[in-house]
C-alpha cells in the first residue's frame, strides 16, 4: 500500500507544493482521532469534540488513514459520474439554494428528451457508465415523463447505472421510477438536526418528510446517497456530530458533502461559506466510519479552492461528478456563486479530472463503480 510519501515520490512533478504540505509521514493524532480509527464510531458528544477541538495532527492523521482505507477497498480507482442537470425549475424555496423558487433572477431552462439522450450519448463515448439525472423539484418532471427518460437511457445504454436526484417525492413515485430501471437515488438529508433543518428550509418542508423519503428509497432497493453542506448558516459542531451519527446508522451507499457557498440572490447571501479544511476533515471521518462508502469530491469543493477536489481525494473521497449538461445551460444551474466548469465542454472536464486524479495518486476509471460490500 503506497503511503503519501510514496505517491509524492512517484509523481514528483505532478504534486504541487501546496499539495505536498498535506502529505505527512509523522502524525500526532489525538486520543479521539485514534479511537475513531480503532472503533470506527464515536458517541455524538465525542464527534462534536473531535470537530471543535481538532488539531492539525488529527486532520493529517485521519486523512492519511482515510486515503489508505479507500485504497484498501477500491484500490487506486476514482469513479466518475456524468451529471446531467436537466431542469433548474424548482418548486422549493430552500434558503441556501440559487435555483430556489423565490429567486426571480434565475434564468430557467428544461432540457428536452432529445437533449438528455444526446448528453448521455456523448458521455457514453467519453467513457461514463453512470448517469446522474439531477434537477430541481420541477412540476413538469411527472412520474410518467421521468420513467420514460429512465427507460430510454437504460435501453440505449444497458451497461450503465442510472442515478436520479430529483428531490422529495411520494413512495409510489419512487417505486415507479425504480421499476422503470433507476438504480440509485441521491437525496441529501441536508442536516440530521431537526432544529437546524428548520433554519435552512421554509415551513413547507420538513425534516420528517426528508427522512421518510430516505427510508422509502432504502426500502425500495435503491443505492441511496445522503449528504450535507459544511459550514451552512447556523451549523454547530453538534449538528455535524448528528450528521456523522446519522451516516453511521443509516449506512448510505453514498454521501455527498461539500462546503456551503453563498449565492448572491438568496436569503443567505451575506453568510460566510464553509471551508476546505473542515470539509476534508469530515470526508476523512466518514471514510473511516464506513470504508466502502462512495464519497464524491464535489464541485463545490473545487469551486472554493482550485485544488479542492484533489484535497478531497487525499482526504478519502473516491468519486468525481463532471458535468455533461449542454454548455449553453450550464451557467444557469447555479446553486451557488462562481460554480466552476460552466464554460467547459464535457470532454474538457473529463480530461482535466483524469489529470487531476493522477496528480494525487489515483486513476479515473471507466465502469459503473458500484459500491463494494463492506470490507
Ligand atoms: N452551496 C453549496 N451547496 C448547495 N446546495 C444547494 N445550495 C447550495 C449552496 N449555496 C446543495 C444542497 C443540495 C444539492 C443539490 O446542492 O445540499 O442538496
Ligand atoms: Fe430546489 Fe433548493 S430550492 S433544491
């Protein structure tokens, strides 16, 4: 198993100076960090303490351990998922989100069936074997229409996995989509604290319904992805501790975490965003809690730091999700300000990510990247 210093030696020119700062051979982990590596779980209070009292030695030690754990389960593979952002219409009004209903500045679009098929076709040629259909909660995304899209994607590319990320729906709807062939579903829980949930969402939404959705998705046999933002307004170390406990207990197949990035036309415009440092620290903890989890180094992480995704991989992430949406609509899927890659073609993103992964000792692979059984 190569250590960080082996990687640095293998790729001396690819690893930037800042990156090599992250690479350590001597670690001084505190008691709680060591306990986490041994037991793979802590109490909620211990998680909160680990977060609020984290020292540099903890972060480095956990990142190194997490990176190796990832390698133990998945080797040097990083999986790629082709993201198709097919609609930015949204009936919800989450306070943090740039495509919220209340944002009148948002330039709305909806891809046609043919456009979606063309994105997938292009993605397939580039080597993608998982497509993620993501959209706001658009009333036009009826069960009938979505089932048709899922069926035709599966027909055109039977060797591919189809992931849906279209928000909260009824159990019946999730069941129909599953029958139509959807394999996976991403629905970030956003926060595992009901009090914090209230502060991020309008009254029309509830923590209970979010959890109901996740339970239904799990029951119906989807591979389920949860997730949350790091540094969202009003978030405390105890809220993050609740997120970690939730992940430990729910055992999702995937978990998307990225920094909160303020969007100028939302009620949270004036709030500070999350940091790369805390996001990476949490990625490491999650990898250690559940070594076989699929953990993306998110676009939001790449947005607040040019090497954010690489740092995420070094902290234990193993998935990247480049955008396959048509270039002309990309900038309009603006969940937060300054989102990266909005001017790039799908092929450019795929090439760029391949090189970036090599720089941190990983290889971008072409397969469905199904979750492995717990090791
Ligand atoms: N900053 C970072 N992430 C955001 N999301 C929505 N708005 C923002 C923002 N301002 C995330 C949410 C949502 C996912 C699609 O994007 O967690 O679930
Ligand atoms: Fe639609 Fe937030 S407003 S996901």
